[in-house]
C-alpha cells in the first residue's frame, strides 16, 4: 500500500518502477521489475535507498525530541 501511495503521489508521474526485492507488490499500476539485491545492481535503487534512510533518520530524530 505504501509503495502504491508513493508512486501515485509523485509530482512527475513514473512510467516504470524498479523494486529492490524478489516480488512486485500487488496493485502496482505501472510496469515494474523486482531486482534481488537491487541496491548493489542499480544506481537508481541505491540512490533511492540512501534518500529513504536519510529521511527516516531525520524523522526518528524528530520523534526522539518529542
């Protein structure tokens, strides 16, 4: 559900999804490819992984302050 929301919420619409893993989540409405160990094989997946980690770390720091 979260991946679908993320894809649908993009300002610039995606036409293909690269997914780090071995399964394409149910309900993905655009063509997609699941890539096992994708962060080691795709620069796009690796970059997205770094951005997600930085965003999560910031959010956790904010929650910790509260």
